[in-house]
C-alpha cells in the first residue's frame, strides 16, 4: 500500500484505541463500584472532572505509546503473538502513566480500578486487533472507494510495480492496465491490456483513472513532457518511479527551495522535527547529568591529579557530524605522555582500523577503574551540551581512523556522534571493528527516538557492571 494511504489506516487504529479505552475505563469503574468484598469496603467514587482528566491522560498515553513503539504499523497483518505482546506492553506502560498522573494530581486512586482498567483495555484491544484484518477489509468493502491506477512502461521495472499494485488490492487499489508506445498485453497474475500512449486522452475521458505511475527509464522521462502536461490538465495524480538512481540506503522525498522542486535522497535521518526532539532530549539530560555529577567529577579530577602527573582532562581532536572537527573531552585515564608512547604499543593493537588494546600498559591504576565503568566519558556531557555530540550515536572517531575508512564506512559520519551507541550495548570492546561499523549503519538506517531510549536504558546496567569494557 502507498505509505500515505497507510497513515489513514494508522489513524483509524488510533481512533479505535480511543473508543475501546473509553469503554474499558467505564467498565472498570462500574466493576469497582460494585465490589463489596471485605477488602474493598471503602466507598469508591471519582467525580466527573477528575474522571475526564484521567481518561484524557489514558487515551493520550496509550495512543502516544502505540505510535512511539510502531504498534500500529501493519497491525492488520501482524502475527497473533506479536499483537498480544505489543498490546500487553502498551497497557502496562499506559497504566504507569495513569499512576504517574494520579500522583501528579495528588489523587488517592483505587489500585483495583487501575488494574481492572488495564486488564479490560488489554482484552478489548486484543479482541479487536486479532480481528483487525477482517474489520479493515469490511470497512473498505462497505465504505471505501476503489483507487484506479495505470502504469506507464512495459519493462521489468514496470512489471514489478504492477505486481506490487496487485498485492495491494486488499487496500482498494486496482491496476487498470499499462501504457506504452504500442498496444499489447502484459501477463501478471492475470492478463492486462497495454494501451498506446497516444490513446491516453481518450482513456482519461472514458474511464475512471485516479493516478498514473511512470516506470520508465530515466532517459525517456524528458520525452514524456506532453503526457505529464496532459495529466496535469486533467487533474490526474502522477508518480515517477525513481529506483533507477543507485541510492540503496537513501530515503527519497520531494523538497522545495523557493519555487524550485528538489528530488532529495537522504542516507541518514532527515526528519527535522524528530531531530529537534532528539537535540532537546540531549540538552535536557546533559544539563541534569552535569548538575548531578558535578561534585563527583570534581572529586575524580582531584584524584587524577593526586595519583599521576598531568592534567585531569584529556583533550583530543575527533570527527563529528559530516566530518566536522571538534575538541573531545575525557578524564585522563593514561599517563601524561600516552600519545607519544602510542607507537611503542602499536604492535599490541587488537582491532583493524581503530586502535584498541584490552590491557593497555599506559593506563594508570585509577584509569583502569574509570575505563571499566565508563566514568572517563563523563566530561563528554559538555560535548553533548555544546552540540558536538549526542547522547546516542556512533562513537566519535579520530581523524586518522576516518582517513582509512572504507567507502561504505564513511556513512557513519552522517549522524551526530554519541556517548553510547548500538554496539556499546551489544558487546562493547569484545566486537570486531567491522561489526562496530555494521551496527552503526543499522542504527542510522533504523533510527527513532524510541531506539535512542532503548539504547540509553540498556547502557545503564552495562556501565554499572562494567561488562564488555577493556
């Protein structure tokens, strides 16, 4: 299905959540109201304004969690076990939000009511979601309008597109046929008529055609200016398949500079709103962490100065977003002349490209402890606050490493470097360099705010236990 069409389906699932949550809320209220067991002898009552606020918090929380964890993505085709698991997680997290709201509003809410609400919500949502495919299908049959599409082209690319349109028939999409220079037939799951492009004007006037998709070679697009103009005059939506561009990892979208349309390929996250939220989270948590850790950081700096000669803070040039150079800060964990001694220990390096030694002889006694529990990384919170780094992202590399990157590895520079990353919670120093790079690419390709939170939460126990550090 077209991604824009699927947004409508996701919105429908969000609205059904609102309906079933409202139903579960009142069912839980009525059930709790009628409980007369000895342990529930106290009078249970929620006045209307408070009930409205709690219901609003519940609805907003549940739907936000559904979108955050992509629960509404292809809900009508998910495996039942996935539906049950995701709905359970959504109800647990939603209930926690209700409890937090209770404390925030200083209410004395009945615990049985909250439990009943979560239970009823889970049951009702599961019953609906396990039958969502049937529901959505019935809605489309009874209230939906078929969407008629034609494809320009008869190449293998056009045939693959036709097959994809056939597979979207359950979503109301109907493939009407093909257009090319000469008439003929194209055989897919059934036989489709291939019309001559010269007959398009008559086809638009004689048939219902909602849109036309051009799946032709890039060289032929300029020859079809008249066809595009005809579609524009008729008000028919047109799309152009752009898979002839070799952008394997890129997301494609249309942007504008003034009145000039720009077809844009982006091989890294480009959603400015979500990136702004990521930056706001970085600033908020960096400020809070610096305030909380400042006394300990001063103590660590003093211990470093007392236990070994040299500055407490180690400064180094690193590569940031798109190769920007910045000054990187760490607590010094090695002897003061560690950089000069690097050549003498180069033979001990255990990684390709990156320089890493599991038991580096240049480490100080205190430095080993700082490294094991990642305490030496704390000053990078200042880099996060300045915007050089993020809380989560590929670890910043030294310029010497970047210069010898393979071509495919350079894409990791297209994301702001971070304090922690995907490979840091998947094995840390026990992984080889290529695995580091592949996990960084996986992070860039699948990035979301929810993924950042997962990595942050998984980082905490690893840091506290020192697992995987060397």
